[in-house]
């Protein structure tokens, strides 16, 4: 086809020194102005595909490429960096490593400056790009002072200033909070609809892709396993699951109720419910009412960590906590949610003494933490940081797990045994001698968590455990946490932006905004308060919206909603037959 | 005692700094010739990115303070040693020099701006000399040599300008600081090289 | 930099940083060459005038200055006592001005004669030290560190890659610092106490931060290089800086004034020995 701007035919790529093909016979044709989404688990070869499109693989990444690649009439591997860079713009997930200027303006100009263009034409491009990406007014700001969403918008503006016809975005939202995600998806929509750029979007956020992409490809182990229009692809629930891609909730619900036509939006789902069901599917529900018994009240006397009227002001003068009262009970699974800057991390860092309240008190296991150092508190309260790379210090998996217990003087024999147990629990037993850096991000995240678990604390605080992970990896982490709670009686506190995770695992949700606790209750209760959700800039899962629309009550999972529907139907059928 | 030689001293120091660079170049070219795999560097984008990040690490390292016996010790030079041992002397010398500049800039050029160029060349020479010795003898001797060379090259110019007494006063903290940086930089490089040679997950599956 | 940079809008702050650099350079060169106290006082006054124009916070260097005055007083006396310079302006450089140990002290006095030549030479030295100190302080007060990095980054004939490394590394320092802080917090959360233990143990604990820091910087560098490639880094010999400094008339005045004064003083010193003691 003449209008194909990207044409890949039977493309194979393997990295130097690796036996496995990162890309294994990929064929892809993209028309000018199309928006194509590529889904798939980590390690499926998505990023390699992106690099093949602008020639950085194999020009920059050592490896061997086979097959035909034509992008905008060029063979990327054969033309120079400059030529490819002004045809195909590549944006990555981590905003920090792709910002180069001392100011936003300089950063946006970086690409054109590299091309050696004249000052006037660079400034013209910078001005336009910044205006298009809604960055006007930030010209002189230092990039590291921007919010995550603004940083990523700057990175996109910088690539866009090269005036590429094609933009390849490699998980551009993976490090962002919901607000930043929304901003980036807004930009992608604009690139596609107003600026006429051909977009290849590599993403994990299925709910957003559904209404954005023209075509969707699902990758697994270097191959496309599914492709087609979003509605076709997302309708294939079983194959999606096998490929390790999260099924959009509304779609899952549609499948569960056996709708004749798969619904993709809430409206469609509502009308699908109205239609007679084509089959009577047996619904295997994931214990729909498991999280109803929000049993805080029964265990109130066994508080493990508690904040009493805690205020905290950073040395710079920014007030981060403004009178927080919060008690966490033993054995609970608590999710702390809220916008970035709401004080979630600041609060939880008080519980193991990394931060000390400006006023108020922190109590750990009933005793004031005042004057108790972190190295003492860490025996009771384990803290897992957001980025696994910032908390893995050793050169083998095994050493990593022994690091904490050794520091707190745990019995070596007990430690060895515990480490063995943990290794098999997290499925890394065979990698005990491996350098953690060589593990995948999901494995590193599990290891980071396990390295804290190895110290056997009563409470585990886990800061954004699923950032940058795919759906399967996220579930592995959360399942492990749930196992720790159920089997070992640990108290789990997670900080998260992912409402799907909240609805699946949390028993109690604490909503924070502007340094205060503004909401506290079971997920169901929290999701039933639209004002609260808006105040904290949260978006509840689609299934909650749907169940609200259908029955005026909030349900948490598609399975639960489907069960509710079937119950209602059989009741109605019973009424009719009488 | 003609103290007025401060000015002249600065001039001589600049000449000395040039000498440092020449010596560095000399040792470096021996390394590049004899160990081309480790010490011949292509200045491609990847190398430039490495230099950038490691220079930033050196700058930030200036703010790690280890309370030591004489003074607190900043880890501003460790990145240079590390880079030289890990990526070859050209990268190491560049990281050491630029890192030293950034550390000074971040400290507000407290140790006197006109001296900075001399420090830069001194650091570049020191790390090159250290990896040279590490390659020819062993890492322990390299740390000792690195410490001595760093102390002499950094304090020598001061001695020329303001006399030996002040230099002797500065000596202990300089020696300890140099030694700790050499030790940390070179030993971490060894540790990371060993880690890199560990089995990869693919080979286990 | 003795006095930290402050963002202000004084005439000096608004000067092109390269011009300020030239001014500093010229002032240091002149102060190094001249040895005559009277000339050095003139130079010091000129520098002070510049400082007043910049709204320099004099009170902030009071501490350093008073310390320097003690040091320079000692220098002056030591020079006066120990050194007789070759001089072109003094008839009797070896004439004794006074004795450090006056004659009314029995047995020892008079002793330690302070001679005119050495004394004046010492005063000149003291003035030089103070002047250079103030010059560097004014430069630091009016020029942001990022501007300094920019000046270095744009030295003519230097490959722009060097400038890129400097300014980008500068930008990256806060990012690395954040990472360092997290690494330390993560160590504390796993029971590492940085304050406790012998010196060697502290070094070992600190290496624990350095190892992951370096390891992370390797992977960060790879991602960054990929992003640079994608923005055509290194594809052209020319790199267009987008903050071209615009030289205003006042910039030219200061630049020509500074460099002119420097050249003139070199010539006058060489030919007429003006400025020499």
C-alpha cells in the first residue's frame, strides 16, 4: 500500500549475546495519521520494536536485525541518526533521563539545536511546540521542578519540535500519577486528531487505549498474538488473559454476563444488560463479598501504628501534613490514595521514623515512636520504597535478602531458613546467585519487597508497588502481600494510584488531600462518594460507575457485578414465572 | 620571606597543571595501547551519557559527608576513580575533571575559583595514575598511589602560593579524603565488575 | 563562593556573564601585577564601586574581612620584618620604620626592625588578597552557578559536547541527590545506622550507597543515551545555543573598560614601571 508510513515485514531482532529473539517475525503496516496501540507484558519486545522503527536498534543497540523495515520511505538502520530523528520521534517512560536542558525552553530546543538549525527557526519551532503541548509560561522553569505530567509533556514537546511525522511513545505514562496520565493521553489524542501525527503508543492502560487507538496489537514473546480494531481485540478476553494483558472491566463484565455484543462503554453495558442474554453463563465469581466485612470495628483495640494529630512541615517551609489522625489495626490491608503531593508518602515515612512529626505523636505498637531511631523501628515497621533500584544494594539475590536481618542482628540460622522460604514464595529460588540488576522490573520489585519481609516486621508499608509494572507483575506483588497478611498476619499498608488494585485487594481506603485525611472507609464506601473522589482527584474503576448507573450502588469487580445481575435476573424470572 | 610569589605561584601552578595533563596523556596512551579493550574509548553518545551521569554523581557525591577523624570527608572524587576503572581512563579523567568542577560549583567555588583549573587537571591525572598502577601492580598499591598523587597534585600549588605551613595544616584531611575516595571508587568498581560477571537469568532458565 | 548568588536586577546582575567573567579576570590580573599600595588602593576602590553598583551585601563578608585583616596584618609585619624588595619608587627601602619590640622593653628591645620596603610590600600584598577576595565574591554574588556552567560550556573552539556534559550533569545533580537520599533512607529502613561505628565501618556503610548509585547510573546512562540519539545528538557538527547572550551597550562599556584597563596597566607597568613599588 502506498499510504503505509510504517511497513515492517517479517522483522526479527536479537540482542547481542542473547539466544532469544526479542522480535520474532513481526509484520506491521501503519497508515499515515493512524494511531496504533501496542500492548503486552514486560519483556514482550515492545521497546525493541520502538527502537527498530527509528533505527536505534541495531544502530545503537547491538544485535542483529532481519526482515524489511521501511519507515517514511527510509530504511532506518541505513540512514543517519539525524534523518531518522526528524522523522520518528521516540518518547520514553522515565521523564528524568530524557530531559537535557537547564530550562524547559532549552530542553524543547535540544533536538533542533542538535540539527544545527538557525536560532530563529529553532525558536519558532520551540514556540509552536510549547504552545501545542500547553507548556506556554513554563519556558524558564527548571525541568526538575516540574510535576511528572509536565516533565513528560516537555519530553514530548522536545520530540515534537523535531517535526516528526511519526511519534513512538514507549509507556509514556508508566511513571505518572493519574493527573499526569490524563495529561499525556490528552496530548496523544491531540497529536492524532489535530496535528495529524502518526502515533505508535506502547501502553499498559487498557481503559484509555480503548477509545484512543485505531488499531491494537498485543505482543507476547516477540510476536503479535492479537491484532485488529480495539473492539475486536478487547473482545477476545481469553487470549488477552493468556497474553498477560488486563481485560477492560466493562468488557470482562460483558463476557461474564454473556452479552451478545461485547460492551465497551458504560452506555453500551447498560443497554447490553437490558437485552436478553444469549446464554446462561455460569459465573465463577471471585468471592464477591470478600471485602464487605470491613472488620475494623472488631479489632479496634489492636492498633499497630497510629498517627495522633501529626503535623509536618518540610525544612523548605512546605506544610505536608496538617493534623493527621489515623490508626491502623493489626491484620488490615489498607490502601492510602490521593493525588501526588497529598502527603501519602510523607505520612507513611513517619511510621518508621524516616520523618519526625513537627508536632503530634506517632505510636508504634502502642508506644510513642518519639526518640526511637529508624534502625529500631524498622524491626516492627517495614518500608518498601517505590523504586526497587533505590533499595537493592547487594550483588546477589540471596545477599539482598540477608542484608536487613543481619543488620538488626537476627539469628543467622533463623534468617537462612526464612530466606529460603521467601525465595520460594517469590519464585526467585533459582536466581539466588544472580545480580538483582539482571532481574526484570517485576522481579526486582518482588525482591525489594521480600528484602524487607525478611526482617519480619509486623507492618509493611509499600509505596506504589505497581508503578511501571505490567498487570501480571502487579498481581504477583499484590497476591504476595495478601498472602503475607493471610498466612503470617502482617498488616499491609499500600500507597497507590491504581483504583483497580484498590478495589481488588484493599479492605480499608484512606483518602488524603492537602496533608489531611479526607476519607476513610471500605472501598465500596469510598467509591460511593463522588464529591470525595473529585476532591482527591481520583477516578473510580469503570465497573463502579457501571454498577452505580445500573443499580445505584457501587460494586468493585466485574464478577461481583455479573453475579448481582444474574441474581436480579433469576429473581425477576422467578417473579415472572409465579 | 618574599610572600609576594602568590601571583607567580599561580602562574607556575598553571604550568604545573599543564604538566599534569601531559603526564596523564603519557600514561593514558600506554594504557590505551596495551589494554585497548578496556582503555580505548569511542566518544559516542553512550559514552557521553555515561560521563554526564557520573559527573552528576560526583557533584552529588560532594554532599555525602562521612564524619572522619580529621574532618568530614566528601565523596566527590570516587566517581572519577570508578569511571576510570570501569570505563577506561579517558572516561575516568573526564568524569574526574568535570565532576570536580561541578562539586566546586555546587560548593560555590569556596576553594577559590582561580584554583579550580589546577584541581581539574590534578584529579584527571590522579585517576589515570591510579588505574595505571591498578593495572600494572594491584588495587591496594593503586589506592596508596592515588592518595599520594592526589595529595601532592592538589596541595603542591597551594604550597607554591602561600607557603608550606598552611599546606601542612591541610595535609591530614587531604590525605584521608583522597584515600577514602580512592578506596571507595576503586573497590566499588571491582565489586560491580564481579556482579556483572554473575550468571544472567537467561542462562539459568 | 563566600557570598551566595542572589537573583537581583542590578546593572551588574544583568551584565552578560561572559562580561562579568572578563571583568573578574582583568581585576585579578591587574591586582597580581601591581605591587604599589597606592595603585592597589585605586583598584580596590574601583572594585568597591562595582560592588556598590551590584548592591553587594557588604555585611556578609564582614566576618571574612575581619579575619583577612588580621591575616594581612600579620603578612604585613612579617614582610616588613623579613623582606627588602627591589624597588623603583623608594629611595631607602631598607630604612627602619619602627621596631616590633620597642626600645623601652629592657634587655630585648629594640629588636625586630620593620623596614619601609617590606612593610609597603606587605600592605600591597594585603590589598591584593582582599581585592581578589572581594572580586570573586562579587562575581559569585551576581552570577548564578548555572550561568557559570554555561560560560564554560560555551568557550569558543571547545566541542559543544563538553558543554552539553557540563550543563546536563549540572541539571542532573538534584536528580542524583534525590536518589542518594532515598538510598540512605532505604538503608536506614533496613537497620543501617550511619552515625554509629568506627571510621572504617562508616566508610563501608557509605560504600553501600555508592555501589547501587553507580550501578543505577549505568542503566540511567543507557536510557539517556537512547533518548539523546532520538533527539539527533551529535548528528551535526554545529550546535545552536538558544540563549544567545545579547550584548547591551553597558556590556560593551564594562568589557572594553576591563580589558582596556588590563592591557593599559600591563603596558604602563612594562614601559614606565607604573604600579610597581
